[in-house]
């Protein structure tokens, strides 16, 4: 029995286990199906149809939603979705704005690109946020005064004493030439105050404004404005003052204060149609100045007020439209995409350091227009915006230090494997004497231009037949102290065409048209000199433009200029720069004039001709006391701002669209070395260093970094140097602006360092951010600007020419010399003052040895 019972019990347990297993399997299957279904639903693999209930299928009358009144805010309801949100990429050269607070930075940039001085006030009435740009600037904004006078007339307590139907007589004292209605009538004509208000706002009638000022009294009006918070006086107000008036007007209109809706109607304008549901607009303009303002009823109600002076009026009005359109788009769509590069930065007048602004105020500017009219007010006929340095030219090294930032003398690709320098050719030239000195070979700044011509260009130019059928030619073009401009093959050093004869020494660096046009621009260092053979030569100072098709002189600017602040000297050592977009060339003279040359170029490839028909605008600045005028340095340009130093050691920022000096800094001594610009995401920075010349004794050469947009001195490094008459100590060379692996370094060449000897100098590498010296390279002194080169494997080197005819290859990260070559002897000692240019792996430089050299970087 015991065995049978055990057997039965075992059988029952087995069945129970099988049953439990089956249940578990079923549960598992159900769970798998449920999970799979959920997963498929989440993935969107199926979308089950939903059968509507009778109430859902029932037809209903459509609901009509009306736009909210101006005083209410539109609220949008977000529609949930299971689909992922795919954001379109932001186009290159654009940024996205999705916060009100980010508008200010963009508008600062936008307004800084326009001709003239702009101020802007934006008030988000709905969310009670606001910002102002250039609030310290005062504008001739009569709109503020007009609105305030009319608002005062409609104040209930004022109307009790002087009702709107009161008749006012028009008198001779009320006359104003800017009157479209009242002044068209006769003296003693009468108009009601209500009509006068309408004339003021709808017709910008100044005679009508004078009538109300006489009725109410200017003092009462100004007190009324002051109580509102307006800070201006009479007709000089800021955009913020206008915004305050419009905000008060809106408050009174919303509160249904009797009569204020009528003011609103007078000020309505069609200019804002389509921007939002309702708008209020006011505008007044005069020669070179404009003021515009609006209340815009968008998703958020906002007030925008903008003023401009020394401006292009049509551009200013379009800018105002751009401003309110951007704001409206942001409020409507919660974001807006605008055109702005990360390397584009704003120069805001209110941000300029007060001390450099005060120094700028000590200068007076004068402009001679092409028709010989002299004026102190100027507005460019076109927008000026120079490109980034790497976009200046793709044909080669076409000007001193390569571009408008003056930050490179190197172009092309290079692979440095042997880390050696080797002289591969030399070409003999001549020399001259004059002005109590010798002028052999090539001197300071003396950089060649190196450009690549294609087969089409070679076919139309006067190169020798040997080169006409070449696929391309990389041509060295060199202006020298023997009075000639030479043309050499970069690879072999042999002449490619006949030289251009100037006849007297050329001390600076010529320029080649960066557009690839066959045009050459060149100055002149002396007007009288004697050749090595004893020939006396004279040629009046001039700046010349030559055709590279046939070497014809196309135009000449005379250096002796009665308009100049230094009329008795007319040399041109500065290397000019081209505004490619506007066909305009800028050249600075030692006579103290900046020449703005609208070329009107015509280059006809089919006819194989090139011509210019220049219209020249001349600019000069006059200091309030004694001053050493003249510009030997080559200017650097960021967008529309030109930076340069002069013979008095003044560092100047000049707005090219208004020809106004925005800031100036006294560096303490003559500064002939061209400043260099560094444009980064963080801002625009300027590096410069001076000589020890006018101080007349041993002193410091001051190396400085500035915020180029504010004039703020960020750091200064002082290097003690010798004073030597004629051959100055300090900085005659332009600095290296580090890039790539040395992007955190700026490297200066300082000569005649006091800690070494009168024949010595140093390359000094400085941390851009901190101003701390990272390394120093001691050597014989040099006036030559060092050149930074970057290899395909991302290594940085420096090529450095010393006065003793030696050229060193230096590791740019550490300042360690890797290799050095001594140039071959010539007819004179091989002093190097000139700055080399490098195309690919070949360096070209001229020396006092009366030779031009080609050196391969291996």
C-alpha cells in the first residue's frame, strides 16, 4: 500500500508540474506579443484606425477665431507628435537666435556694418524686457519732440484750459522751410489745435510744431517730457527717448484716454503692413540723418526705435525694416536665422574706451571729394566690408604681408622633410645713392609679390615668348632701390619680361591687383638719386598704376599735394590695399593723405586690354597742436575699419564709410611697422610695437595688444633697446600672428636689444592671452619681418632674415634654430632689411648685395 500511495502522489505531482509549465509558457507568449506590439507601435510600424463615435462623426458649425486686440498676447498651443523633430542645419555664415536677450549682440553687429552712426532701442512690452544700443549718442530726433507736444495737447487737464478746437493764428515767427501745409498759406491764417496736431504727425510740418510750442511754452513741454523719463533736450534725443514716448502713448491708448486713439491714427503708416496685425510708425529724415520708430503688435507687442546720422538714408530705412522683421520673426516663430559669421564682430561706439575716444576728438578730419570740394562730412556711396584675410586673394602674395590683416607672407602648400634651407638662384640688380645715404639692392620694407598666372593671362601679357605657351607661370615681381621693377621666374630666377623703369629708389612694397587683373601699383621712396655709374636722376614723387599687359603707365598720383598736411614731402612707402567688392584702392602717403581711389577698372580679356579711370577722394586729419604727419606703415583693414600708425606714433582706427577717427592711441614714438590684426571667435585684436626714435635716448620698445573694436589696451611688454640715429632700435618689422599649432602665440622681431648689444636683436614669442613671454630667440638684429609657414602635417616654422645675410629656419613652437643658410656675396655687403615672401617651398628676398635670391625650404 505504501508503494502504491507513493506512486499515486508522484503521478499527481508530475501532472501539476506540467500544468504549471504550460501556464508559464502561455504567460510568456502573451508578454512577448504585448512587448512586440508596444515596440511596433512606438516605432510607428502600424497605426490602428480609430472608428469615431456618433458624437465624433457629427457635423458641427466651424469655429472662427479672431485676432486678439493689440493689448493682449497671442498664445500658441503646441501640437504633440510622435515623430522626431528634425532641425535643418544652419547655413554657413549664419547664426540662430531663439532668445530675446540674444538680439542685442546681433543688432550691434548689424548696425556696425552700416554707413554712419546708429542707435537702437527695443522694448518687449509683453514680457517687459528691453535693450539699448549706443544710448550715449544723441541724434537730431524731432519725432520725439513732435509726439511729446501732441500728447501734451491731448492731456485731459491741458484740454480743459485749451480745448482742441481752439483756433491758433499762424505768424511770421512760426515759419519753417520744412512745412508742407501751414507755410503754404498766409500769415494770420488760423487752424484748430486738433488740425495742427494732425499736420505735425502726418505731414511733419515744422511750422505747425512752432505754433504749438508758442501756445504751450517750450518749458512746459520739456518739463512734461522730463516727467515721462525723456533725457534729451530740444531736438536732440536718443532712440530710447522715442521708445519711452511711444510706450506712454500706447498706455494711454490702451486705457482709452479720450483722444489718444486719434493720435494713433495720425501716426499709422503703411510701411509696416504685413509685419503684424497692427502697427504705428513715425519717421523723420534730413540730409545724412534718419529716425524711425514703431509699435508692432506681434505675438509679443514690441516697440522699436532707431536713429542714424552721417548715414545713407535709403540704407538706414532698409536697416530699420530688417530690425523689426527679425524681431517679429523671433516672436512669431520662436527663432530666427540671420546672416552673421562667427568671425564678424561689432564695433559699438559706446563700448570704445573713453581715453582713446578723447584722443580721437583732438583730431579734425577733412575730405577733398573728386570734384575738389573740401568738406568735413562724408558718407560713402557704397557699403565697405573687406573679406577675411584668407579670402583676400588666391593668386599669390599680392601686397605687403599678403592681405588686409597683414598677417602672412606665405601662400601654398609645403612639406618640410629635410628641414634645410638652400640657395637655389640669385639675380643681380643695381643700386643708387642719394639724400646722404646709399640705396643698394633692396631695402626696408622691400617685400616681393609672387603671383601665379594661367595660360590665358600669359597669352595677353608681355612676357617673353618662352613663357607665353606655358600652362602657368609663378612670377616674382620686385620693386627695388635701383629704380626698377623686376619680373622673375620663381623656379629658376630668370627674367620673364622687361623690367619697368621708375628711375629712382623704391623703398616700400608694391602691390598686384588681388583679383588677378593685370594691374601693378607702386610708390616711390626718393625723388633724386645717382646710379652706380654716376648718372644723376630725378623724378617727382608719385604713386603709379601700370598695366601688366604692356607695362604702360595708366595713372599717376603726385606726392606733392597742396591738400596735404605735409606738403613738402611726397614719398610713398606704404603698400596699398584693394577693396575688391567696390573696385577701390587705398594708399597712404608720407604727405599725410590717405588716397581713396575709385578705379573704374575695365578689363577686357577678349580685347586683351585693361584701363582705369580713377575718381580720387582724399582724406587728411589735423591735430590740434604740433604733429609729425606722414604714414609709412601699411594699413590693416577689418571690414570697414582701417588701422594704421603714423610718424608721430599715433595708432588710429578710421571708419572708412564716414571717414571719422573712432579711436586713437599715442604709442609714444614713431611706429613704422605695420600693425597686424587677429580675428578670432572671441573678437578682433590688434598687435603693434614702436621704435625708439623721437625719444632720442635708450628706452623701451613697447609691444602692445589692443581690442581693435574698443581701443582697450589688453597688455604691454616693454623691451629695452638702444637709440641709434637713422638705424633705429625697436620694432621695424611686423609681427607673426600665430595660426594652427601656434595659434596662441604672437611673435615680434625687436632689434638692437639693450640686454645684448647694438648689433643684436631678439624674436620674442608672447602668449596672446596673458602677455607672458613664452620663448626668445637671440640673434644679430633685423628689420625684416619674419614669415610663418605651416606644413601639411600641421607643423609651424619661422623663416627669419638677419641683417648679416643669414636666414634661419626656426621651430615656431620652441624658438629653436633648426637650420641656417648664408647667402652668396654680391657687389655690396649682404645686409638684409627686406621682408621675404614665400610661395610653396621657395623663399624670395632681396638684399644690399644688389641681388635677389631664391631659397628652397627643403
